[in-house]
């Protein structure tokens, strides 16, 4: 025969739903604070007495009657909160109308904290104080004893127990006295508790309707800084003007987002919510980006590094869901994502914030262990996705696209860095990308930032396109006019720049030519020296030397003219001249006068060459012009002369001189050496040569040979006798004087040197041999 049976419950159930479930003493206190909040308290005081192993928690909530304690508090897993369902959740969503928990097991957190509990409670208008006494160790003695058979004591008393620091409730409230505490509480542990309480209850200092305080019973009775007094943070106020942040509200089928950068409102948008699972809830989020300046300020003011404080905290009906936001928690997958791109993504270390979810009981379920977050289901997954996509990632897009593009921005705590044209363009790119989305409605944007730059140079096609999209999405005709005006200015600028480039190109070409001339002059200056050395005496010496050569020229020309006149006079035959001998004598006299005239003209030509060369040295007279001789390295002089005087001479062959690392120290006349080289160079020009090379080599132990080679037409032996080219007046050119090579040989002979033709006829190569000076 079948019978009806019921479950029997072991007394060890207390451990399962008590210490085994709430293992963290901080979470246990948090659970009890939650109960006070749910009871409508405006203040909660937590007093620690380590000497007496006692914790006292006092609140001014609604309190409980003896019947309430019997029928509700002692009813395991009963939750008045879970039963208090509103007719419409939206009618009841308000800060004071929501419950923090709904499982009915938070009361067993008392067992986590101590072995005995005394509960005192008074309701408004009550005549007595209800008192409940529980010895939790009695549930641990015999596991075969049933849970409901373990006695607890319930009665009434006339007054609350003695409390050292906090005042007992006056009209209504509850006092929990936890005895034989299982943990040791001192100043350091209370400080840590306060930090955690601040994060658990109100990490950003925005909750004002409930004041939570901690107290440490101390023999001195003095107020202990950082231990005694109200618990709270000023993180929100601290970061408000220091960094970028986004504020998001998801409610009534829409998502509204507002982004700020160091106190400056950048944009506000509205878009439809695609999260059906969140329709019966309201989600509000504030996420802050922590640049280096904000991190430093936070650490100095809060006494803890931001990474140790936490990241993005999640609150359900005003109470934190633990451990979301803790230092090593990555509920939103940010750190795993950041590993894929350090410069593209933000991690938990880069942000801090809170997300508040307001919803009816059981819509979102907290894991029973109280420190494992939300139960994973469709709603929690939708919630996390909404937080990631519309809060964290949207802030990330701004931070990466605007803040991280400016290397110095990490150190700023004001918004002046946004005033540059480059920063405006980055902000515009962000707002423009939002405008391109058909579902996003732009409610506001900072018109000082989203505008056309005054400098057309800073306006890009991408910026104009983004501005057009923003203007069209907002119907902003003023901004559209700015865009069209900017396009017109840019076209004008392009045309002006093209013209400027053409002018600049011509100027560049002229500058290059000028630079070449300047370089040439600088080389000459280096060769000839600085004109600052010129003084009156040196100028007088130059004029004296020039006068000598001019005198030679005048004398030679006068002699030549005299000889020519004599020849002409002789050529007029006197009357009576008829004998053949007389005619032959006359012709001999004419020929002699002509030869003397030719010699005089050759001398005048050489003096003219010397005068021209002397005058070319006039910018700086470093030669002893009295003697026209210097002592030094002749090959070095020739090398410098070629580099300075002969480089780039228009109409002349390209001339080079190779010393072959040799030297020739002796006395020489720079003027004569210059005349020698110039005459050989001029002969090469007449032979249509494009280049001429002078190459030095060792001829003998005491002499140097200089071979002169050009690529001209050579010597046409049908017209020129090679054996006569060094004779005075002999020339193979119709307009030649026959004095160039003659002058060369004359100069070399004056140095005990020689020159001879060594070409094979097809080439007019010469070899000059110059001996060293005899010691």
C-alpha cells in the first residue's frame, strides 16, 4: 500500500546554504547590508569589536515583528522580495522600490561571520523589540538531527543592546549582533572591507539615499581615519572632467548614447534596441577611459591603482553582481580581445565604470554562490552583448580613433588638444561613421569640432564626405553650406597651387643655375683665397705688373708697325732701280722687316696672354707679383687650376688633370703655366675636341712627364707639317696666328722643360717633360 512521504532535512543544511555557500566574509557582510537596503534603511552602521569578538550591524529599516521573524525570517528560502511582483515592472522601477536579492538565504551569511547571532528588530509604532537568538554550532553537532528540530529562541526585550559608536534605531530598525566571530577584524581588514563595500554598493559615489558606515571599537575611543565613518568614493567626480567617457541608457526599445571628452560633450545619438530579451529592464551605463593622466590622478586621490580597484562593475537593482569588474575578471572578454591587437583594442586596465540594471525579480538571476556573477541565459548574454557593443566598443572607437592618434593626449586632463585641425578631422570621422548608419539618429554634435577648417589645406575629401553625411542626417543647412564653400575654396587652392608649382619649378631651375655659379665662385674663392687680404700695396703691385705687360705689348706693336712701314717703304721701288742685284737686295730687306714684325707680334701676343692671366688672378693676389714666381708643388697648382679655373667653361672641352699621386716641387710662374694650359686647351677646341686630359707620370728619377690627350680631329698631314707646329707663325688653321704652340714651347724652355708631339697623326697628343729643380 502506497503512502505519502516528505523530504527530511538534515541540520547540516545550514552549512550548505551558509558557510559553504557564502565563503567570503566581505560578501557575507555585503549580503546583510543588502537586507538592510531592502528593508528601506537610510543608514547602515557596521561596528567591529575585536576584543569582544563581536560584529554589530545596525539599520533604520522597516524592522520586523515577532510574527514576521517567525513566519518569514525563520522560513528557509522564503523571500518576500520574490513574491512582491508589481503589476507592471515599469510602474515599480525606482531606486527605493527594488530588492537586492530574492533567494531568501542571505540571512545565513550571519553564520559565515560568527557562531552566534542575536537579532533585535522594532517596527514603527511597535511597543516592544523582537529578539531572536541562534547558536549556529548546534546545527553542526549531529547530522542525523533534522534541521527544523534544532531550537532557536524568539522573544521580546525592552531595549536594544549597547552599541559603542552607532546610535540604535529610534522609531524602527534592526540590530544584528554576531558573536564569536570566525575572522579577526582589525584596522587593515576594515580598510579593505571599506574599499570592497564602496565597490559593492557604490563605486562611483552616486548613491545618496543610503549611508553605510564602519566603526572599530578601540580603547582610546578616538576617531580612526580610513576606518571609522561613512563608506564612499568620489570616482565619478574625480574622472568626470579628466578623461573620455560614454553614458548609455537602454530603455523602452531605444538606446541613447552620449560621449564626453574631458567634460566636453562630443555627440549624442539614439538608435533602436535590437535586444528583445532586455525589453522588461532598464540598463544605464557610465564607462570611463583611463589615459595616463587619469590613472595618475586616480592613484593619488584613491590611494590604489585603477587596475587594483577594478574595471566595469555590474549592478542589479542597485547592488553589485560579484565578481564582475574585479581585477582579474574578464566577463566581457576584453583582455582576450586586446591580445589580438594592442594598438586597436582596449582592455580591462584601460577602462572603469558601472552598469546599472533595473529589473523585476528573477528576470536576471544571480548565481547562488554570490561570487560567480549572473546565471548564463539568453537575457544575461543579451545584456553582456549590449554592454560590449554599445558602451565599451563605442567608447573604444572614439578612444582609438581620436585619443590614441595624438601621442601627447595620454598626458592631458583638459580638452584643448581637440582644437587642432587634425583632432577635429578625427572627431569628424567618428561622428561621420555614425551618420552613415541608417539606424542611428544624431541628436547632438559639438559644432565647434564638427566644422570645416579655416585652412583649406587641412580639409580632406574624406572629411568633406563625413561632414556632408552629418549635415544631411541632421538637416543642418549651415554645415552643408560650409561644405560647399570648402569645396569651392579647395578647387581654387588646387588651381593656385598648380600655378605656384609651375612658377616654383622655374624658380628652382634658375636657383640651380645660380647655385652652380655660386659654387663656381666659391671654388675660385677657395683657390684664390679671400679678398679680405687685398690691400693698397698689393693692388699697386698688380697694377705695376699689368703696366709692365702693357708696356711690352705697346713696344712690340710699335716695333711691328715700324718694321711693316719699313717694308712698305722699301716695297716702293726708287727711281732708277733696275739692276737685278738691287731687286734681290730689296726683297731680302722686306723679308727681314717682315720677320722682325712677326717676332714683335708674337711677343705682343705672349704678353697679352700673360696680362689676361694676371688680371684673372686679380680678386686675390696671393702671388708675388714683383717676381711673378712662386715655389711649391707645380702638380698641385695644376690640379687646383683645373678644378677652379677650367671647370664648366662654356664652349671649351671638358678638361681634367690627373696627378697620379705625384708631386713636383720647384719654382714656377703661375701666369706662364696658366698661359701654357690655356693655349693647349684652345688648340683642342679648334680641333673640335669634347674633352682633353692631362695625365702626370714619372718620366725619370728627376723629372715628371705630363701627357696631353684630346678626342679632337688630330693633325691632317696633307695640310700640316708636324715637324713645324712649334715654329713661330706656323699654323694649320685659316684663322690661326701660329703663336699658341710657339708660346707653349717658349714657356717650357724657360723652365728647362720640353714638349713634343707624340700622336700618330690621327691624334694630336703631346708629352711635356718637366725636370725637378737642380739643387
